[in-house]
C-alpha cells in the first residue's frame, strides 16, 4: 500500500482517507446512460451488484456512468473507476485492475477489497457488451424493454 494510504486500522478504529470520503459522499459519474451506450452488470462475492454504462467513440471511452446496488465502498470504487476511464481506449480500460482503484482511494479495508473487484468486473462486462453489440447490433431489438 502506498505512503498516502489513509485507511488505517489502529486500535480497532478505521480511519477513512480523504479521497475515499470525497468519492463516497460526492460520487462522480453516478447514474445511467441511455442507449446506445453499452451496459454491463456484475455481481460481487457479497451478492451486491453494479451496473456500468459506457459510451464509446472511435474505440475510446467518452462517457462512463455507474449504478451501484451495494455498500458505500462500491460507490467510492465506481466513482474512482469511471474517473480513471475518461479518454482511455477500450484496451487501456480493460487493463485497469482492482488494485489501481483501491490505490486511488488510499486503500480499502480488507473486508471491502472485493468492492473494487466488483467495479472492475462491471466495467469488463460493459466492454464485452460493447463488442457484442458491434458484431450483432440487431440483438438490441430483443434484449431491452
Ligand atoms: Fe458488497 Fe461492497 S460490494 S460489500
């Protein structure tokens, strides 16, 4: 963990980093995108869900939104991850790891490290849907209400 990690468990007390608090309390990119954005959904090991929406132009992410159905840590993770995505190619987006999300939050408590993995899994599902749509755009007619 980096020098700037502020998630410290000292004497049983958890100290949350400023970055974590900022993203958890005033999340960026929270919400959904209308079609034709790609949407991916993932379920975490805890059973919580996250939806990720991507608008892609010329192979790069131009807009990302997320909708968490889980804990405060997923909110912070989705906020950081969608911020990291802006302007990245899909290939670069796919290389983002849960550790990178956690690092930008100044660390996560051990029992919430899977929340970063959930955010990354939702991103990967959205990228997968983007590629599937490009191959068979007609399928959208049957997949959504
Ligand atoms: Fe379930 Fe954070 S995603 S506890």
